[in-house]
C-alpha cells in the first residue's frame, strides 16, 4: 500500500487543526515509505528557514527506523558518533529529536510525518499524533470473520447430565455346603428287581449316620431265619428245595 496524496492531505489538515488549537505555528512534512517528500506546509513560523528542513529530517528518520524519533534519540544517544555518522550517510535527512512518527496502514509502514517549530516541550509530538489519529479514525473497520460451522452433535435419547437410574445390588451367591462323607454307591443293574426289598433289610447305619450296602454273603449270615415265609421264598430261589 502506497501513501496517496489524499491520505497525506487528511493527516496534514488534522495536524494543522491541532497546531491552531495550541497556538503553535509549525512546519509539517509528510514523506512516503522511501523518504520522498509527498506534502509539506509551513505555517506562519518565525523560524521557517530552519523548521522546514528539520521537519523533513524528522519524517525521514521515522521511516528509516520505523519508530518515533523520540525513541531513536533515547537509545541512539548512548552510541558514540551515531548521530554524526547517520547524518552524513543520509545527507542531512537524519535527526535525533522528538516530533517524527511513522505512518502505518494495515500493519505496514507507508510513510512518515515530521513536525518542527513547536513553542513548548513535547508540542511537536502532540501535533504529529493528532494527524495520525485522523488516519486511524478514517481507516475502515476490520470485518468480523464468520465463525466456522460447527458439526452437528449426535442426538441422544437421554439428555446430558441426567442421573442414571440406580439398580438394586444382586445378593451374593451362597456357598454350596461341603459334605464330609461321599454318597452311597448305587446297586448293580441285575438286582434292580429286588432292590426295594433287599435294600430295606440290608442297610446299616454307621455311627456317623452314613448308610451303605452290605454284601450279599454277609446278609445271609446276619439275617435270622425265624420267618418261615421268608425262608421258603429263599429256598425256592435256590432250586425249590424245602
């Protein structure tokens, strides 16, 4: 972006207005980014022959270092021979005195303004800042950037932050009781017909309460033969002899 004559004129008029309010006739110089003079006006200053060159030097120094001439004077004063060497290299367009400011637009330096002839300390700086304030007020506002569209959120059947239902706790599983004695063995398949009659008369109980089957040979020795009916049935089973 270049410094046009229209922009330079607005800055100059705002600076002149502030100089009239302060009753301080000054010389106003405006240069472009290369230090070339764009606009200059000398008010009814009694020392116009000096203030004209000083105002141009202030504007060029502000563009050269991209900062105010007051700041350049503060850090440049501590460097021996800095002012004289810079004045010689710039052919008289360098000066360390307050009153020069860079002109910026859109973050870029497009020129500089220099004021000289103020009749009070800090008066040159105040008049220069008044011109820059007019430029900032005339700058178009930065349009607001539209926010990017947000992705659609997944709809849930249950809204967020809704407390979940509390379920009753399940009872703990009860341990299976362990038996001290193993179960009784099953009767053989061949004796299934007489299992009811033989088991009922042949089961014996141990002191611990466990029932078990007694072998058949021991049954014959333990069963008394007082019942004739039972004895006759046993004889018939072994061949029918009485």
